[in-house]
C-alpha cells in the first residue's frame, strides 16, 4: 500500500469517527452544555429562585460578593491615663480593639474572617462573605485528605483482593457494602455512632479504654467536625476506589510479572516498574471521579453538621433554597465547576495520562 492510500485510509477513519461521535455530541450539547451555559449566564444576574422580580444583568457583582476581602491593622487598647498598651494579665499578650470596630465604616460591609500577627502588629482579614471563603477552605481540606486516604487504602485493598487466596470472591463482594449504602442512610448511622454521649458507639468505646469522658462532641466541636466527616467519607468511599483500581490491575498482563520474577525483581521493584506505570490511567480515572464527588460533597455535610460547617455544595444549597439568591448560587456553581476542572487537568498532567 502506497503512502497516498494510507493517507486516504486515515482520513476515512477520521470521518467515520466524527460521524459516530456526532449523536453523542448532540446529546451532550442538549443535556450538559446548554444547562451549563445557563448557569454561567445566571451567575451574572440578580435572579431570585421562585421569585417574580425582574432579572437584571449585574456583571461580576455576585463574584465580588463572594471574593471581596480586606486586611486592616487592629489598633491596641490603650490604658486610660497611662498612654500604655494594655496587657492581658492571664496571657501576657497585648489586647487589641475588637475587629468589628475596624471593619464597618467601609463602603462594603466586611465580617471578620481571621486574624494574624506580622512584624509585631495585629491584622484582621475581613470578607464580605466569610462563610463562602471558609466553605472553600473546608472543601479543599476535606477533598485532599479524604481522596488521599481513600487512594492509599483503596490501592492496598485492590492489591490484596487481586491476589489468589481462598474466599477472594466473597471478599470482593463484602468490601463493597459500605459504598452500596445510600449516603443519607450511612450519615444517619454515623450520626448515632458519633453521638456526643455514652449512647454513641465511639464515646462508649473510648470511655471503656480510658480516653475521654464519654461526651466528645464529634459533630459539633470545631476541632472534631472536619476530622469526623473525613473519617466517614473514607469509610464509605474507599471500596469504590478499590473497585476502580482493581479494574486497572486486571488489565495488566500476568506475563510481565513472570518475566520480572525470572529477572530477579522483587515485589517492590515489580510494583514501581510494572504495576504503578500501567495503573496510572485507571488511577487517574479513580482520582478524577473521587475528587469530583468530594468537591461537590453535599449529603454528608447537610445531614451530619447542617449549617454549622459548610461545604461548597451545601453553601450553594443554602444560598439557593434558604436565601433564594439564584444568581449568587449560580456563581458558586461556576466556581465549583472551575475548581473541578483545575483538579482534573492537574491529575492528567501529573500522571502523564494525556501523553500515553
């Protein structure tokens, strides 16, 4: 076959591929791209949910409400009659004016987000929407922690159930049980397990072994809330990660391991030379799926902590249903979409899937 014939054959295959993909692209345009474009447009308006008010185009005002912040210096409290800075008798540190005396008076109404020291001075960070900023931080910490743990545990479980042992089929079925439980149901189960009294399984167990007083508030105490949510998510979703990774392991030819054993490669060398490189496409898919789910986590936060701690999705729900601010909620949805897109690109680049 000459070069021109090969070129014509390639072009025919490309045209056939485009024809086969056309129905899929049309369906995608109808069910995904059009609604997504509507969300983008609504994010630039003041539209209200289930309202009768006229909708106006307001540009980036919704995004400004979400991200606008300021940093101001907090003046220290001066002792009356001494002109000296007041020192806290218990902590021995300077006493500063309350932040709410600093932030108002601006054209924008700022609320305190956090405080920090720099070069011996005290500063306050104010935001027009601190709940949203905190929801981003909370969601990112939740996602990075939960997905990392689920990937490590899922890889270990997948490697174990991929080996030959008695009862392997039963083990594969049993490991999927936590993932098969509906999120709301599992959240209710964990709500009982983490109950802040001796009724809670964890508190009862910890008290039995001499840790705590049996009244640890896992779901209400600031120090325990996010940790508890991560723990519940890892328990529920690790089997899903293990299943996706196991599917990738099943595609690796056994002949490669036999050749490696003949060459004297141990298990560790086989993992890093054969298993991990060939597993990267499946691992990328698993990471993207789990990261997508974690970044838009809703049910777990809504059931276990409600409005005490927001994820991006639960904050979005609060703005849409609670405040009926459909334009602002759409802006939050766009931000969630962009964060997911960035994570997907990072995974593809780091794992080198796009070049394989």
